[in-house]
C-alpha cells in the first residue's frame, strides 16, 4: 500500500476521527470541506443538524480518549459542563430511574467538540485543512478500476475555479448529503439500492442561559415518549458556558413546533413536571430551531461485485442512524478504530480487495445499531420499513425490550437497566440480552401473566430448543466489535 496522500471529504466529526487515524499511515492528509473552518466553536452552514444535541456514549468516549488523550479536560477548560456528581432522571412510561454521574465526563455542544478536536488535529504536521472547496467529481484511472484523486470547485472565489488534487486514497465522510452513489454510477459501477427506514422524525431545540444563582442545581432530565400514545420525547441537558438545551421530538410526521410560544406550550405539556420546574427563571437564547429526518439510509456497497481501489466511505455517508439515540458519533469512532486496525493489517500483510473487505467490516459493525434503530422506531405509528427482507426477530424483540424496560424500572433493578442501556448504546452486543438464560431468568424473577403469556405463545410456535430458536431468529452480530464490562471500570 502506498503511503503518500489521502483526501478526506468532509471536515465533520467522522472526518476528524478518520484524519487522526490516517495521519499515522500517510505522509499527507488533506481534509476538504465546502465550509470554511471556523477559528472558534461555532456551527458550520453545511451541518444544519449541528444545533441539535450531540452526545458520545461510553463506548465512543473510550475510543476518543485513546485517539485524543485528555480531550475531556480540553472540553472542560473551554466551558463544557462536568457530569461527575450530576444526576440524570430517566423517565419512561413505567416510572423513573435516577442515575448519579460517577465518572469524569462532560456535556457539550457539537460545535465545541468539533472545535476542540480540530484544534488538536491542527498540531499534527501532516494534516492540512482545505475549506471552501467542494468535491464535484472523483478522478480515476482510464479503466476506472482505481480512484486517483478528486476534482474540486473553489467556493471562496467569485469565479468558482476548478482544480484537482491527486491522492492514493480518497475517504468520503461527507455525511447524509454524500454524492458517492452518483459518483460511482457515473464511473460505470452498479450500486445496490440503499436500505431505508422511513421515520419522518422532527425535533426542535431551544437553548437557555442559567442564572448565576442556579448554576449548580440543574441536572439531566430525559423522558421517553410512549409509542402507544405517540407522545413527545423531551430531554433537558446542560452544555457549555452556563447554558442548557431543551429538545423535544416525535416520529411519524408529528413535528414539534419552532414557534417560541408553541414550543414552550409543548414542553409544558410533557408528562413530567420536572422540565417546567427546571426551566423556570431561565433566559431563552433565541428561538427554537428544528430539524427533520424523513428516512434513515444504509448503503450496501459491500455487496458490489466491483469496487474501485483507493476509495472508502465512513460515517453518515455509509449509514444514517436515528439521531435521537445518540449512536452516530459513537459509530464514527468505532469505524475509525476499525480503519486503524485494517490499515495496520494491510501494511503488515497486504491482500487484494482491501477496500471491499473494509466496507464489509463496517457493515458488520453497523448491523447492531441499524437493527436496534429498527426495533425501537417501528413501534411508532407512521414509521415504515420498505425493505424486501423483514427485520429479523422484530416483534419478539419489541415485546422483550419493552418487558426488560418495564421490569427494570418498576423493580428499580439498576443492574438490568444498566445492561439494557449498554446494549442500546452499542457498548455490549444485543446477545447479552437475547439469550435463553437471561430471558428465562427475567421472566422467572417477575412479570405479569400477560408478559409470560406472550412468551409462552412464542415458545409454542416451534418445537426447537429456546437457544436454538433464538439463534435462528435473531442476528448473531458475531462479526461486530463490542466493548467489555471491564472497560467501564
């Protein structure tokens, strides 16, 4: 493998993660973005979702700490709110769990995280930023079997000058607005149809300034909406510099308002009074801002019979997840870690079709997140999955996940609730919950007659042993990468 120049398309979170990894293998890494790169924490025009909340799960934080040691200290230095000693109120249709913050972490806006990471990357000599340049075309060899660079349109000049940059590798991290499918089609490649989940999600966020006499009292409040009632979800959280953000969302075309008065009314109508109490006396910082996601999309480039050498795709350009679950940045971190391992293995023992093998590895790691998204979102009225192949184990998984949430909440079983959360945040494999021992144990320990009835009916549908049937009806996720409980210590 040549180790000269790599071009990263997109200077967002996924691009920054990837650039850090690539700098260990390439002599020059060029990060290209159509936006200018701000010299302070502020949102870029090309990221309309950036005003909305962004979070790293513990899995993502572990990876990021390894790639950017001490990044939490940087965030705290620039005003991010510490979570140590804070309390999180987790409200769902079955009750409330109160979780104390026991680890050193921070909450922040996307703008601050992106800026902190960008400042770290600016210190790496072989990485350079090329803002106000839009990639309009991939360059290839004459037989189109390999990518050799990109053609750019300079956005800073009134003349919109075009120029080219040659590279040994091009990595697309340009997000949900990626043009990769079109570029591949233009080069004569047959691109599989993307898998989609139509969610019609809408969410609105408003920020507030905290008075100086209340800076220490505010905690995180998260209230899950009820799919049966199609009720709105709400989350209140600190970010940086004595600011809180309040976000509400719903699925199936039930979009929260961005009108200030209506937004405040919708917040007041949330089932928990904790939100109204927390927001009392806080100063609104501008109007609410909304964002909509009509569908989630998962590319299947790994299924292509031909794929050009010197081309990779990561982040939302490969798979767009439901942003309300906070898995997107964590998936980007997992992908960056996989990229690091793949590049090292390829250097030590080169093999053909490196790019396709990496895309398959990406798909393996995305599978759990996509499946969990489908299981959760398809509970809501108006959400549709138009795929030709049904989601494996969907109905049972929905019933069982709801049962786990109900049991752990009503019985204040923090161990089971923690396991439920670690699975949904991609720290542990879903197989940690979906196994015969766990299912039998939970149903034996509690549950209503109705709970046991649906399980008994599911068991009676087949004469297979329970473990064998679970293996047959649920994805194994055996090729995916997960963390371990030891890493939480």
